[in-house]
């Protein structure tokens, strides 16, 4: 039995038949993407104790997380520095083959808690 699932907001719809057959709720569902609509994702709450949203881009990987709620406020992941006035500008402290330094994500800074 799986305790958690990692997927994206589009693919989770295909997992509903499996989730409905389970006798127990999952510990968590982690959804990875660039945008999330709480009203569309609310229907999956019955399948897990926790729904975790991860902001991520193919170029950068995950950089912020939030719990699914009426007002989703993302917080930076460890090793991620988020700056910007209008758009999220990302720097990752991890030693990567291609360092991510002041990368303009094109995503609104309003997604991040405290900005």
C-alpha cells in the first residue's frame, strides 16, 4: 500500500479510480506544478490527510511549497532564495551542474507568503 502519491494537478484525475478503491486514506498527495486552483483540487481532500502543493519549473525543479487551503501561500523550500517585486526571481544554493542564480521564473511574486 502506498502512503503517499506524487503527481501533477492534471494527472491526479486519472488516479481517482485507484484512490476510491483504497480502504485507507493516503498520508499525503504531493502535486507538482506552476499553478494550482484550490477549487478544482478540493475534491481530492477526501483521499489524503494532507495535500501538498509544490511550485516547480522544468528549468529549476521545486522551489516553494504550500498546503492546499482556501488561500494558498507558498513558502520557499530550503536552499531556495526568492526575490522580486512583480515576478519570482529564484536562486538555489545547491551545487548544481548548471547553477540557478537570479532566474526569472515568470511567475507572480504574489504566490509567495510575505510578498
